[in-house]
């Protein structure tokens, strides 16, 4: 794992943006794996600026990590909606090249179809990840066993609580989601994980300092991936 410390959120986003731009410049039809949540918002803002300055997204494809079950694309809490609002509608990505699991189709069929799509393309070129305060990546929640493939997952209480900040009330947060599995994520040729937020310290400490791999800290498995870069916002995560 390569670890990059940046002095604040803006610098973290800037560094991530540089790496995504490099990827697109090297391969115009790059396949990007994308995440939702607060952490990558700065990166997406910067990518929109790059588009305005001439970066061409017309040949790229995207695959998102996850989606809540029960929320349709036009529900403003769905990840489909989030991605459109915060990135896709501002750049020239081809709609046909956007892939996000559907939260309202038959979930059992959806997980198989989504997994097969990712396996068929041979994995994404560059996967962006955020980190859950409990150590989750995508919605692979801490547990004795983790899913290898795209699956239907039950969200933990701590994730529901953390994500309730986007909803009117906690009981509105869906309890289930479709999420890429750890094996699906590991088909990515490169991974960048962005870490920002005080509540991420314990998980970051486990990742950087424990010298252990544990399914109770799913992020720790990234130590086994061949090309992972961790970009840390030092102003909020004081862990070295
Ligand atoms: C989002 C995702 C999640 C988030 C994580 C951190 O698609 O898969 O794992 O990356 O929950 O969320 P934020 O960035 O809001 O702290």
C-alpha cells in the first residue's frame, strides 16, 4: 500500500483528482469505479472543473460500489440520484456507460447481473473508495465472514446512524443495500481509498498500524491488494 498524507480535505481531493486525471489521460476509455458519501465530493467537484477545462469523459465507463434497496433512481437519497447530481450531469459521460446497481429491480437477479458485468470487463481500471467509521468498504460491514461477490447486505446500526444525516429521520434509512463484495472490489487494477473525518481514526489506525488482516475491519483487507493508494486528510485523521 502506498500512503499519501495531505494537509487537509482540499489537498486530499486535489491529489485524488490528479491520479484520476492521469488515469484518463493514459487511457481515454478508462473504467472508473466510483463511491458515494461525503468523502469523494471534493474529488467530484475537481473533476467537474477538469471537464470545464477540457478533460474528455466521453469514452469512460463507470461502475458504482453500491445502492440502497428500495430506492428508485429519482429518489433523492438513492446513490443513482447522488451520482447524477454530484458528477454525471456536469460532465460529458455517456449515459450508456454509467453502471449503478438498481435498488428496485429484482435484487437477487440484480446482484448476479452486476457481478457478471464487472467480471466480464475484467474489473475496473481505477476504483475510488471511502471508509466507513466501522471500517467498512462499500457496504461490506464488519463481520466474521465477508461477501466475495456482489451481494444483498444488511446495514449495521452504526452505518444506518452515520447515513441518517442525509435523511429526514433515522427510520427512513433503508436497512438493506446491494454492494460489490470484497472479491469484486479486488478485481480493480488500482484502488484509491480516501480517508477524511475524525470518526475514521480507529479504522485508519487498524489499517496502518495493526499489521493484521481482519474481517472485523474490512478495510484491512486492502493490504492484500497489489496496487492500493491510501490518501489521508491529516487535518481530520491524526493517525500516522
Ligand atoms: C459509498 C460507500 C461507503 C462510503 C463510506 C464513507 O458508496 O460505499 O462505503 O464510502 O460509508 O462514507 P462518507 O464518505 O460519507 O464518510
